[in-house]
C-alpha cells in the first residue's frame, strides 16, 4: 500500500463536519410542502457547496443529499436525496427555494480579511500545539488546529470567527490540519472555500541555547500552560526513529516497494533518508538538519480527564531567539468592535461573544436604577470550543475590555457599571485611548457604559434629575405645610366658636 494512500486514509478518517448555523428543525413532509429552506450562510458559489452545507444542516432529513439544476444565483435548485424513512429510495424536490440568512456587514468584514491572507499554510508554534493536543482527539467538540495558530489569528486581526478546517493529518514529526475552510460567526457561515488552507506544526520544541538539563527545560516551558504534561527521553535519535518507521512501512508494503525497485529494506531506508528525498517531502523536509538529535516524548492527558493520554514526539532545539511563552490572548468582535485581551492562560480558541442589550427586562431595570437612558449595555461572554463551555471568571489575572466610543460619549468622562444582585452598582474605572473606553475585570457578565455623573461642590454626585431622597423631602415639606394649614383652620374655627 502506498504511503500516500495511508495519508489519504488517515485524512479521510479525520474528516469532520463544520457544524454550521443552527436552523429550525424541519421534516421531510414540511420540506416537500413548503419547498423552501433557510440557510444561515452567505450565498454559496457552486452546487457542490450547496449540497455540502445542506447535508450538514439537514442531515436529520437525508442520509445523502445533493442538488442540481440550480439557477445562476443558487437560490433555486432541484434536490435529490435518500432517506431511511423512504427505504433509501430517491426523493426528488424540484425548484427548492433557498433563503440565505446573514449579516451583510459581517460578510464585508470577513471577505476583507480573507482577501488579505498571505499564505496557504500557517504555522502553529510549539506551546500552542500542546495547548491544542488534549482536545485533538475529541470529535464531539471538533476543535481545529487552525483555531490555535497565532500566526493565522494575527492575519485575521484576532477577529472572533470560528475557523473550521475539514481535514487532518499526523506523522511522528509533522502534524497538519486543513482542507476545505469554513469561517463562521454567530452560527452563520460567512466564508466557504474548497481550496486547501493548511496549518501545521513541525514538532521542533525550542529551548534556551544554554540549557543543560533538556528534560527539565522542556517541562518548565510546558508548565506555563499546564502541570500535567509528562516528558521523557526516548534515548533514540531522529535518524533511529525514522529507520524504525521506514522499516515498518517496508514490511507492511514490501510487495509494492519491491515492485518500485527497493529489493531490500536497507535500499528503501537509504532512499528515504537521502537528503534530496527528505527535502522534497513536506512532512520530513525540516528534519534534514536534526537527524542526529535526541528525541523526547511528551504525554498529554485527554481533555475529558480520562486516564488515557496522547503522546507526541518532539525534537528539542537550543535556540533562545525562537523560545516563546504564552502570548497575550486577544479576541475582537467584528459586529460591536469590542475587544478583550488577557495575559492569563485560557484556551486560545476562546472567542468573545457580544450581545448588545437595547430592550427587555435587564435594559429597563438598569436604565431605571441609573436614571439615565444615554447608556450602552452589553452582555459579554467568552466561549471556548475546546472546553465546550463559557469562561466566566479568571482565578488569577484580569481581562482588558475595549469598547468603541460612540458620538454621544466623545470627550466625556465615562464609567462602566456592573449591576450586583442587591441592585447596587459596582463601578469600574475607565480610561480613554484611541477612541476606546478601556476597563479591567476578572469576570464576564452584563456591563453598562455611561457618562460619569458630575460631582457637586459637596463632593457628592450631582444627579441629572431629583432622586428618591429629594422626592421624599418634597413630599415631607408638602405634608408639613398641609398639616400646618389644617391646624390654622381648626384654630380659627375654635376661636369663632
């Protein structure tokens, strides 16, 4: 069996769905009657893309699903599918109308970002690879290695689009993830492209140039992201590991390799270890200069806290200039322009989710208690796909939150409020920089940006209108005047009598 066929088989087995937008459930009978489907996606570019997306969205209806005879803008197609309820007979729905549902502003943002991507393959650094590895075997969360590539995230200007790649590949010293790329935001597909886009890690683990205890140095770097990584020296070189690997390949596919002219395993190994051959092999080209370096193994527990673990071979490289520790985490929301960052360790695939509150119970309550309608209220959340949960609080450290300042807030003294359970407000100091209101917090919830009340000469806030105390003071005065008037009236009546 050809090695490239092994690559294809591994790739196929790792093929995953891209989990596009959540849609309203619909039955086959309803589909036949309405002949209309809503897709949370930008308009697609081919019948193949439509088939692929619809299969993901409506896999509960069809076991197989493809379209044909589409009009020019792919808003009307014939659908051919098979369904278990119909005993896998063909189901044909002619002239099915497709309604694309998306935000044009977000579409413009993602198209602009994708148009400026400079590469077709992006690097994942060593630390971020090991931040991804515990989740790499979890098919439920379907976490792409692309979501952990800082190089790619920087090119996307840290905008919080979930980047999902369809294929994956792994060899002892090379891990890649890529294929059809889907960029989604708020459960909606904003970019779909079948042209390959890849991310990869070369399994080179950088340590300080003056390191003497390699194992301890590797452990020290990994401890910046977790404390449950096990490091051990395999006591073999890269060359020795490759010889073992190529020997296994040859023994498994000897008939094929003999037919190719490699009569012995030694012939095959020498051919594979040839510098020019290695240089042409994407998976092994980077190994040419490290064949005699010792190999270390890092074992990582699965993210689901089971006793199982996944092991990865690395080549320690003494080069201080390439040593990186945890980078500042950044995520930008393209709809609101709100950005968050932190130096604390959180999964790098975490995305900010911003919901602007302009009505409803929370809005009415905050406006009433603040006695101010000129406010902006945001429900801020952080969601990690690798953890499959929201990150609500930092045990150590803070988040920096940057909110764009609107016209009514410009040149004003601003404050951020958090409404506590006892209906009192916690205030957060705001600094203004580059037209952003910036504050720091260790947790995410509903926050209100407002103009800070003016301070009266007494040092107390000067309310915009009379508050509750003033109101009750006025009522008291009116009551006192009324009581005085009543007393005078009765006094006069008593004198007359």
